[in-house]
């Protein structure tokens, strides 16, 4: 986990030291080291969280002066998990290394293979390479979008950073820009952000700017990876074995580090499976003592005891929520209508006292159909396949309607029309004929982004790195290549993942159907404070938006929690 930033001027030489204000605003992302590199028309820098090679210097940024007549400078956030394999390949090709850090592997991969190096990386990353010899900037973001990359350009300059707040250090008067997508989902998932002119580089995309010495014409953005281009044949009878092998290897390479690590453990299928695969020395759980609706602690304890792991349990309170709400809003950068951000920040705060890396189960629900809403549409479509129902298709169409329309209705938060939601999700949902894949791919391309944003900001706020084994690109490609009926069978979601889990986990964990999210009991807390009525999702979303306006725009609004 690091923080990167950069400036490229189109016309005038830059005033020295502008990059320092950008780096200062995101120092929390990399508390171990900080550095910058400046020329007349460019400035770049990074804050480093040291995970690999804790002793080497000159990594912040990493500068190569041996290839070409001018330097090549790398600023980098993330981890290349297959760096050992790539290092061996590069050594065989004549490269020598002065560090054991994956950052040097990334830079030398670029020097060896150019932009096509992206196809070789297995990891989470957002980076920028200033190649002064070729007078260009190459930036890229990992396939799933685990690491953020924001940028801004006007007639005079191009800016980029890991977090929007770093860009705001150079954009003193931002404008609010909320779209239909925000009204539909309570978050924004595409290129646009709630700050006008500030954009997000999409997952699996790269950005090229030509003209580092002044006079650049703009940026070229293209997609270097999409799972749709990596669908392959998977033999159903071998699928469980293949998934198990992929998961084992994904976990194995994500345990590469020179610092202590642990695992977020909920007691659900995903985190429990990771626990039995990784055998973490310490696990972290969040517990709300408010009845069975919020309580998974007994399952988490069972798993922690089963693998012999030390178990750290936190129990956040309403006062913790009050005390941290503004800070969480600041770190998130954008309003996110999800209550999960609060326990995520509390978990990260506690975890950082013990470790520097945590594993989490993010991505499994989107890849293997873990959300309950998937069951609704899957079962509706299954009715069409029942023998004898072919004559009743018009009746089924009358009750259910086309799958795209139904899924749009399910996803809609209610502040825009279903037609608007349908327009937003159609390009993703319609990419697959299989409805199960269509739902998962829509969430992978849209909802997953805001979940990863919360994970990233929560961990980076405390100098912690979060790693998600389910988001290995090999697993993503596998998940959308298998038949949909390996994900949902009858009333069982994540069927294939449960089959892997049966080989390792207690039966009671594998067969759990009472899926719980990481949701705090806000309604109960509100009733205990004497507030009347239910504090529903709409009210919480409004509160998040109002707090965001206050934090970033100075727009004072009353806080119902004060």
C-alpha cells in the first residue's frame, strides 16, 4: 500500500515543490518513506508502505539510469505477487537487480517488454512510469481495480494521484458532479467521480501521455484486459479440482512478504476457506452484540480455533461511529451509501496494531454468485426449463419480464426509474447469455468497485495493506468460464466454492445459508438514543452525502448523530 502522485505541464515550467502538497495529503498511505523527482515540466513522487525489502533505499521513487540517455522513473502502489517468477525470467534475459523488491521487477519488466509487461503481472497495482528517453508517461491499473488511480487534465496540465484529496491540493475550487448512477446505486462506478473533471482510470486500463518535456496533446486510454477476452473451456467434472488448485496458488503467492500478516475473519464461507488455506497467525473479527441478525462470532471462533490462530475481536459502538464518521468520509473521498465502511475502518485500525498485511474475501460473491438476489432471477429463469412450461412462456413473461428488466428493478435504490438503471447495467448484463454470469459480471464491473474503494481507503488510512486472493485474474477468468449451474444449484449459492470448502472446513460452516453482511446495527443504536422512527438506508445515504459536502466543500449541515 503506497500513495503516488504526479504533474505534467503542457506549456509552462512548473514551480518547484508542487508535488509535496499532493504527497502530504496522502502520507497515511505510505508512512515508511517519501520521495519525489522533478524536471522543468514534470513532478512525481510517492509515499511508501514497506512490505518487501525493508532495508533497500532509492525505491521512492525508483529511478533507472542505465537504459537510454535519460532516466526512467517509477511511482507505484500495490504488489506484483508473481515477482519472484518474473525476476528469474528477467535474470535469464540479462537483467541484474540491486533490490529484492517487486517494484524493481515491475520497472525492469517495462524495460524488457514495454507496455505488454502488463499481461505478465499477477497482482494489484496502480503505477506511473515516466520514460524520459521515449518522452512518454505510461500509467496502468490492475485488472480488478483493487488499487485506485485518479486523474485530472485541463488546458495547462495533467495530474494524477492515488486519492482524490491529493488532486484537490492542486484544484482549489472543485465542483460537485453527481450523476444518475449515483442516484441509482448510491455510488459512482465508472470513469466519472462526484468531483467535476476528476476521473478514475478504469480497472484493466492503461493511460499513455506523449510529451513529457512540454506540449503534450492529451492522453490515450485503452483497455489491456477484460475477462470477456479470456473465456475458455472448463471441463465441469474437473472444475472443483481446478478451482481448489487456483485458490491454493492464489493464496500462496499472496503470502509473500517481509512483514507480519493476518486475516479478516467473519465466519462466513469465503473468509473461513481462506483461513483454512492460509493458516494465518492472527485473525480479526468484528462483533455487534445485538442479537442473531448481527452475530457470526461463534462461527468465526470455531474457525480460528480450528486452525490454531490467535483471534482478535473488536466490538465498535455508536460512540465510535460518531467519533469516526467525519474521518471516514474524508478518507473515502466520495460519498458511499454503505454502512460497511464503518466496521471496515474499525477493523483496519485494530489490525494495524498487530500486522501490516491482511487477507480478505472480497470478490467471491460477484465471481461465484453469493448474493441472495441472484437466487431470485436464477429460479425465475429455471421455470422456463421445466418440461411442459414451454406453452406458458407468455404467462411467465407477464409475471417476470425480461431478465435485464428484472435485475434492473432488483438493483434500483428507488430514486431513478428502472429504465435508467437498465440503461446503466445493460452493457454488462447483456455480455453473457447465461443470466447467472450476467448478474455476476454486472456486479463485478459496477458494485465491486465501491467495495474495493472502501477496503482500500480503510486499510490505507492506517498504513495497512489489504490482499484479496479471490481477485487473482486466473480465478476471475475461471469463474466466468464455468457453466452457471456450477454457481447456483437449487437454493444453494456458491455451489462450486462450497464443494471445495467441503474438503477442508467444518460442515456447519459449509452449509450455512444465513449469509450476513458486515453491517452495524444503526437502527438499534438510534432507538437506544431515543431517536424516533427507523434510520433507514435512504436516511443514511443522505447523511453520507451531507457529511461529504461538509468535509470537502464546507457546506455545513446538521448531523443527526451529534
